[in-house]
């Protein structure tokens, strides 16, 4: 009677199927299979990369434009600075008086939501009418947009009140700069001592509104003292 000898516990041959795996042919088939999978994966990766980069380079300008339009850190003011070619902050300092009337009522710009909303052009020190411009090539539109005022040749929209007023047979829009009519007040760049009137409503009120505007004091622009650098003095 032949005595049966059990395989050792640590031997792989004690497991089902291990005898077949010990054959050289088995390992060659498994190696070829893995190599084929890696090759297919590599080819697929290269094809996807080629498609992606080809699409980008063919549409680069359009994609870059979309990135600029959708980038969260690019504020509206920064876009307008680039669009209008605004000069460096501090390249100019001008003061002008601005009065905006809607149906005979003057908008009071002394409230906090109107004060220093743009560094380039703004109201400051709780003053309700004096505009400060601190750079070259800054249009009035940048001031209006900074606190939600939209003005066209036919309408005035108060974004902060969600209200809109448009011309009709009884109401008109009037833009005056130093008494002269302007068709597009948004693009006007103030000069020192300008007096600007924007009026919506009964045109018969314009003369009265102009009288009010003419009485407003326009402060002189501070200049840097040559004797004490860094100090402002009024001239």
C-alpha cells in the first residue's frame, strides 16, 4: 500500500490551479495580455491628448476670451479700465459738479452706497455732488456703473432701487455739460470745473435745475507741497 504524502502548508502547489500556473506558457500568456492592455491604454491616452490640444490651439483666441469674461477675480472695473484704456491711478486729479434730477427730485449722492465705489472716479467725504477723477481717460460711465446707475439717451435706470424711467410724450432726457447739450453723457470725460446736468422729466424744469447746479462750489484740486513731500496743500 502506497503512502500518500500531503504537500507542505507553505507550498503554492497546495492551492487549486497552481500546478497549471507553474507552466512557462501560462506566464507568457499573462505577460502578453498585460502588455497588450498597456499598449491600448497608451494609444488611447495619446489620442485623447491630441484631440484636446488640437481643439485648444484651433480655438485659442475664443477660449482665452471666455476665460477673461468668466474669471471671478477680474472685476467689472478692471474690465472697464482695459476697455477704455484708463491711465494709471494718480495720473490726473479733476473735480466737477454733477447733478442728476428725476422728475424734479435730485439724487442725493451723499449716502454711503455712492461714496468711493471706484478708485478712479467717485464721490467722497459724504459730498453729494462733487466728482473726483484720479486718472486719465476715465468716462462718466465708470462712475455710474460703480453704484448701479444706468443712463441711455432714452432711459435712466436706478439699479439700487430697481426702478426705470423712460422718455415719452411728457418726459424727456437732457444732458448738459457747461450749458451745452451732449448726446452720450456716458462717454464724457470730466475736466476740472465742469458742471454736468442730467435731467429726466418735464423739460421746463431744466432751467431751474441749472440754476441749482451753478450755485454748487467746486473745490480746487490739492497739490503736493514741494517743501514737505507727501503733504497735500489746497491752492
